[in-house]
């Protein structure tokens, strides 16, 4: 297992770390991490992990669940999206008359 480090020691900027965490949550809908799990997953010391999670909460990307776990907030696109299969319905096609210039 990789040693726990701060973003500065690992060569990552806080911005790139936040982008990586956003990507993890986007790739795994429903990801639900406790603070210790987040520290282990991203190989961060507690202070660095707390800082980046706090930033993502302030950006309204993450929130804390009732049990204290960190979960992603639904994005406007995701909240209003409908699975393609559920959205498909028979469509009627109407013919359009094309006019030629006189």
C-alpha cells in the first residue's frame, strides 16, 4: 500500500486532486465514503483529505450524508436525465413539403 501523503509531497496540486476526486465520484455513482475510507482511497493524510473534501462541499459537489459519509450531490444534468430506454417511445413522422423557389 502506498504511504499516506499530502498533495504537496505527492506532486499533486489541490486542484488536480479535487478533479481526480470528482472523477471518482462521477465514474462510480452512489459512492459513499467515510472520512477514513476517503483518506485511504486517495492516499492522503487526514489534514489534506479534510481540506479537499471541505473544498468540494463548498463547491456543492459533495455533501455529508446522515451517517457522516461523503456523497456526491446530483448534478442538474443527472437529476433531470431519464434513461434512454425509458425515454424512447414510438414517434410519428410527418412529411414536410419542400417549396422550390419560383
